[in-house]
C-alpha cells in the first residue's frame, strides 16, 4: 500500500520513469554502490527470491532488503503491508544460509565481516508518532527507538555483520507534505525529534562499538546535509526551494 510508482518519483531517471522507489532519482544507497564500483545498486531480495536460482547466483555483490514505509518499531508501516526490520533481517538470514551452503561457514564469516551493512531508518517512526498524536514524552519515545536500534544491530552482529554505515533521520519536518501544511515553512517540532534522534544514535553507536569486539561504524548526519541544501541551495544547483514548492502547490490546487 506504500507506493511510489507515480510522478514526481523517478523524475530524474531516464525518461523520467517512476520506479516504485521513493526518490526523484539516485539515492544515497545508489551513490554508495557506485563508489564501490557497481553500475547499479544491489537487487531487491524479493526480486532475487522470485527467480529460479536467482538468490543463489546473484547474492555475491549484495542484496537490498529495504521496504519503503517501514521503521525501527515493529508496528511502523504495519497497516501499509510493508516488511518491518525483523522481517528484513530474516531475509538476510536466508541469504546467509545460501552463502553458507555455497561457500561454507568460514568463507561466509570472512565475506560478511568485510561487507558493509547500510541502514537508513527512523523517519517513518517519527511520522507515525505525530500522525497518531502520541502523548509519549519525546525523550521516552527516542529511547524506545534506540532500544530497538540496539537490538537490531546486535542481532546483525550475531549473524556476522561487522561494518555498519548508518544514516540518521533527515529534517522530516521539511518534507513537502509538512511544508504544504505549514505554508512552505518546515514543521520544527518534527525536526526537533530528528535532531534528538541523531544525537541519541551517535551516542548509541559509540557505546556499541566500545562494547562489541570488531564492530566498525560511521553515522551519516543526513539532517545537517539536507538542511545545508535547504538553507543554501545555490551550491547544489537549486535556485529557490520555497518557490519550487509554491509552484508545485499551485499546480496541485489547480488539478484539484
């Protein structure tokens, strides 16, 4: 039910074709894959799983387990029929078992130890918090998310993961839907949650890396990166982000 197979999704791909991904074009995972020397990102697990011998033959350059609309909490995205993070980890278990069958335990252990596990999650949990008008105090809610994050990281570590690329929550209060509701201004209460999320995540990953042998990580501050582009758009080849949003908003009203 969480779909993105319509414009303006995919507008910067060839022929401006929507791909089903929540992106205008290449996302951070795509660029990361290119830096590793791949022409495209690893294929989705469900696509490989649907092919005869697809999972066995195509897992050596990586697999994509992402499910748009999911979050850290099991209930986030549940009504959208998306795969939550425990289900995504179970898919990884399936891949791991295929690797063991093909390579053996020791070679699989070595392969996973030098593989990068890239995780970007948390935004949808914050969306749901505000959508449901939760009365849980902010600090308690962020701690709840961090507890879930810690459990998921430890589970992945127990399965052989050692190197993690973590992307924190961007300024979700500046998403087009929120800006439309606030007259092109970002919704700062939601952005405050995003800032707190990044601070808590940074501390959590530092704690885990000091407690767990052999774990390596980096946390990407997507909040600061996105705010920099919004506040100073010209170096990023944008002229006026507020005007672009106003134009889209006006066209949308006319279509209604």
